[in-house]
């Protein structure tokens, strides 16, 4: 659980940095695929799925399309749910703070605007980083989920709880999900 999240957070930070600064990984490359220039696969990069095109959920922990279990494969689950949350927040805030506004994205990426005056993806990034500060060491994805929920309550007075819960639940990390600890390789998904 913990190693998969660590892999994922680096992927998530890269994709948000690219989005904020308007950087492309190459012509025709999926902006939510990690390092497509390394693998030559423009849709999924070096992962099994692009963050924006993943069928994975919490019940897939320990999966790997190549037959071996790795933190890299587990990271795709955490990346997918966080991508979903960022896009849900974009949908929520696009009318007032358009995620397609490149100038606004850049101002927000540079920290020149507070997160509550930025597109939804920047609000998600703030929740993710605040959540990292609240996440215990040796965390499960559910511990990190709870930290993000708390971060939203602290930073945004809970304005995004519905979107967070909806997307965590869609990926099997809903209220009834459970895991014994970070070494639990067979957690119970909950919707």
C-alpha cells in the first residue's frame, strides 16, 4: 500500500506540474501517461494504464498485467482515483475557474493565486499536499483517503466531501472498505 502510493504521488505531481505549466510529453501523448517518450507508448507511457484510462480499483491491489506484483502496478490504483477526483473538482468549479484557462492554470501553478481561486485540479493538488502532511507513516490507501478528507475539511471547510467520497467509493475505497495495515495485501474494497 505505502510503496504504491509513493510511486503514485510522484506520477501525480509530474502530471499536475505539466498541466499547470502547459508542458507536453510530446505530440499526441496522453497528458496523464507517465513518460511516454521512454516506452514509446503515447497512451499509457511506462505504466499499464494512463491515469485517465484505468479500470483499476482497490480490489486490484497486488495485480500486475505482467504477472509480477510491484508498487508500480499498485500505484496505478491511487493515481486513477486521484485523477478522478481532480476531474470531478474541475467539473464542479469550471464555470467560475475554468480548467481550460491556461493563464489561470499557470498563475495557480506558480502560487500566485490561492487554491480557492483556482481550477478544481489545483484545489485537488492542495488537498493532496495537505493530506500528505496528515498521513501517518506506513499508511494504507484508506489512511491517505482519510487524510485527504480531513485536509478538505481543514482547507476548504469540507466543500469537496461529496466529490471525494463519490470518487473514492467508485474505486473501492468507500466507507465500508477496510485494511488491517500497510502490509495487508488483500484489503476489503467497499463502495
